[in-house]
C-alpha cells in the first residue's frame, strides 16, 4: 500500500504508510506521522520537544468485507512557547473518537437507507456506536437552530405514549423546520424556547395555534406584538367533540322507540365530510333519517357545515359577516351546546379572522410534521434516548428518504 492510497482510500493525508498485517480476520494498517507537520495543539508553535508516543487504533472504512483499522503512534509534545504538554492533534479523526472521519461519513450515508441495527450488523460494530455517530452529527447541525429571521411559527403538542408523554412542537412555517421540541405540554414546556427567541432578536409576526388558554397566554406574555391565528382545523375538531357529546346525550335520553336505534352508530357519519358520504353503504340515507328524527342534532349538524364554510369565503369582510351571522344563529338556537360554543367563537373572533390577514396561515404544516413524527417513532419501535428522538424530529424537514430509526 502506498502513502497516496491512504489519502484516496481512507482520506488520510500528512502521514506515511508503514506496514499492513492481518490479525483475526481484520486488516491493520500501520502509519507514521510526518515529523515536520508536528505543531503544539494549543498555540500551533513549532517550538516543541517530543515527550513519548502512545499507539492508538482507529476504525476506518472496510475493504470488501474485511474490517480495517489504522494504528498510529500519537506523539506527545512539550511546547517551549506556551509550556503546554499535550498530544498532537490527529488530522483524520476527531478528538476522543476511535474511528476516522471517513468511517463516520460511511455510517451516516448508510443510515440514510438503513436502520441503526442494520448498519451496525453490516459494518460489524455495536448499535451504540452507530447511534452515537448519528447523534453527534445531529447535535452539530440541529441542536441550536438559528431563530433571528423567523417570522411565522406554529405551536402544537403531540402524544408519544406513556414513556415519552406529550412533546410540544414549534414549527417555522416559512421553512417547514421544527425549531424547538419541549417536554410536556402547556406554557411551561415553552419556557426554554422563549428565552432563546428573546436572545435571538427575532420579530415574530404571527403564531398559528389552537384556542388553548395556555398557549394564548404564553404567546401574549412573551411576544405581545405577534398576531394569534386560531387554526380552523382545531376549531372544527373542537366542534366535532361537542357534537359527539350532544349525540350521546340525545341517545341516552331517547326512549325505546325509533329514535335510539337510528341515533346509535352514526357518530362517524356526523363527523364525516358530506361530500365523502358513501351511497353504496347507505351512509347518506342513515344520516338523513337520524337528522329528521332529532331536531337538536340536525340543527347542530347543519351549523357545523355553515361554520366550515367561513374559511372558504373570498375575503376577510365576507368571512367576518358570515362569522357574525353564525354566532347570532347559534346564540338564538334552542341547543345549549351551540349557545356555549357561540360564546367561545365570539371570544376568539379576531384570531379566527386573522386567518385571512396572513394568506390562510394555519397549523396544517405542523399537523403533517406530527404525522411524520408518529411514523418515525413507529418505524423505530420507540426511542430509548429522548434527546436523540428530539434531534431526529428537528431533522425531519431535510428527510427526503425513508424514515428509519
């Protein structure tokens, strides 16, 4: 093996090839540092005295199916200028690492298409080594994202099982990148994010979120100049929850007549988009029968459809008129659920209409990211290291390959 092959095959430059031997089925290549390249690792001075060597072994890229190791006597030097006594820096490996940078790049390339366990088996290394390389790389790239130029963000939480519980996600809506993952849910989970945001000097224009009081108070307290935009998906979801409860109450009150059998089992028909009702399964007919037999349920159902149409208005003025009309009709109805919900909508009126000020801003991109997070967690069969999981989440916007754990 020539010295030039060290560079072309293993990315090692500034060292001389010494010998190659085969030990227990692996290849061990001995190399020697170029004495004229030795410098003080602290002040870079050439005024040094050698103070002994220690042979270190580094894992590098394999040759075929054979593992390859690099043996290097690492020189310890004493600097006459700064008086430091240190080992010289190794040019082809990071400090405290037992593998070369070329091996690290190989692991990261394979990790784009294989699971951690598959990469570890393929290279004959431990699972923890592959995971450690991935985590170090993610730390360097995503641990502290730049926040100075962020203008619009979305807030939401996601549940990841009993072990991880809730995670609070903050998404940059301009880039589609997760910029913060907090433990738990509510205002307390966002405290570290607000601290970093203030230090960055970012000027947030708008925040898309649900109507949860914890997020509303946290945004108003930390970025009072930002406009709150209440996401229409969460509003309709909240209405659907109220509608489901209303159906249960009506079913419970129904006598042993025609009402109860018709009301039973129509929950998903009430929540389903009318355009998606399946005529082959008689879904539309079943829904119509239930609505004819129960006036309060019919009123709430048709009010839900009117509420959804507010976000389909051509401009803010039309939406404002439609929203005000909806609130009046709901408040004047005989259904207590609608009366209570009309108060909720009226209290959040400005945030609902802000949707039109920011060209349809919503938490939709964050909902898509949440689905990716669930897929990532499922395909990895869970994560033992929570910090590693958070870093993987923050790298999702650049994930254009199969989500592997």
